[in-house]
C-alpha cells in the first residue's frame, strides 16, 4: 500500500549554510521549521575562525529566528593555516562550537582562507584528535590538472587515507559525499568516521546540469556525478548504516550570482529538505529507514541527545514557488515551480 503519512523524530541538519545579515534573516525560518538543530558552516566573509566569532554569529542566528521558533545552531570554526592550537582547546571548552571545518583553499564558495597543504595544520589536527573535536572535511582536491569529476576520489587517495593513518582516532565527517569511492571509504571505516549526504545528490545526477541547456541552479560543490554514483549514495543513505546521516548543504546564492558567466556553486534546498529526502527514500522503497538517517545517526555520532520532538509529512502535493526572497534579491530553490509529493504538515518541538 502506498504510504500517505510519515511521522518521525524531529531531524537535524548536519551541514548547512545560513549566511549572515539580511540573507540569514531570509533563509533561517525554512530550516528552523523542520530541524531542531543544524551544524552551521563557517564560510562567511571573513570566515568564522575563532570561538568568539562563532559565538557572535550564533547570537545573530538566534536573533534572526521567527518568534517562537525552537532551533539550536551548532557552530563550527573555519580551519586556516594560522589556526592556533589554543583555539582548539577553547572550542572544546565552549558550549557552542562542535567541530572544525577543513576547506581546501579555492575549492568552493569563500574558501580562499582555506588550507593549502594539510601537513601545515597537523599540529592542530593532533589537538583535535586528542580532544575529540570532530574535523569536517570538504573532500576535494583543487589541483586544476585533475578532472572536476575525479576530485573527490583523488582527495580520498592522496589526502584522506594518509590522514586516517596518521590520526587513527581523529573523529571526522566527510561532508556532502558524491561518489561510490567515498561510500566505500566511509562504510569500511570504524565508527569515528562518518559522512553526510545531501538531498540533491540523492535525487540528481550530472545530467541535471545540462537538461536542454546549461542549468546553473544545479551547479554545486562537489559537482553532481554520474548515475552509478547517485545510486551508490542512495543505497548507502537507505542501508541503515550508522556512518551516514543527513546534511543538506543548502547554500543560498542570489539569482544573479548563479545566472552569470561565472556562477557560484550551491543549491538551495532548505525550503523542502525533508520532502526531498522522503522522495529519495521512497524511491528506494525504504521510507522505514528515513528516521534513523535523518534523526538518529547524526546525534549519535556527535554524542548529543536525540530530539524529543516529532515531525509529520503527508502525501499532499504542492508547487514550490518560483523564487524566495534573499536579502535584496531572490533565490531560485531546488524544483522551483515544480510539484513535490510530500508536505511537512506538523512539527512539535518537544
Ligand atoms: C557552498 C556555499 O555556497 O557556501 N556551496 C556548495 O556548492 N555546496 C560551499 C560548500 O559547501 O562547498
Ligand atoms: Zn557546504
């Protein structure tokens, strides 16, 4: 029988871009209506590199929430080649910072301050391993010689395997994985290694970049891959394996920053995140495993309590608006103008 209702423990988003200022105010409600908590990426301009900056950013997020919203931002620090070891201790001692984010310099939006050479931050990573502060990795090489579709696989071979050997106890999350290679690496690793998977990488393959013409709104980092990889991601997400959990990587950009000669990377999915994941899990015939992926594996990895609230989705088709406001501009959401099968109808906070 076709299910018409899904009720699960309130989920969390373990990888999210909320931006700042007016853009933050435009988008945060979409996330807060679904998710109890979200790991907020630190790639602002300038990046969030200290606990003091993360705490200020956290206050700005809380101040932007709609009245009555129950939502907890979990903060991250942006790792640079100048991050002092003492900052790791401060992060560990803080109530608001839960992880440190590694961006290879130049890999994606606002990553100029990222790390050029991993070995230059080994002393910082050593402190993270010792203090059990998770390292979140944007897992792509930036070497222009490497084909863009191979950059995740080559990162695993060149950097991740050596990193695991050098720091076997390091708690790490390979973020927004896009390949079978990443699935194999993570599923074969012990419990201190995990991965997030976005809804768009579960639903789209690289053909979506060129459907009848170039589709800048489907361009993201890491780039969409071929169908065999999408199938491997869907299998991993719906397998029940605790290594894998939900992270939307919802990344809003103003429309004009994407519809241009050199467009920004990022899909906006926060407006219908759970609806998208439900669609993917239903496609795999595994709606029964959505709750563990969305609401259990993440908090278990981060050693946080599972949420007590619930959310309800119903099979009630609705049309995604053509655009949403974003600061003084607009943002084109995933599936703009198209129909979605599932609707979020209820969220209870506790
Ligand atoms: C992100 C952004 O716009 O901040 N873009 C994206 O395509 N995912 C950055 C990132 O996570 O790589
Ligand atoms: Zn991201």
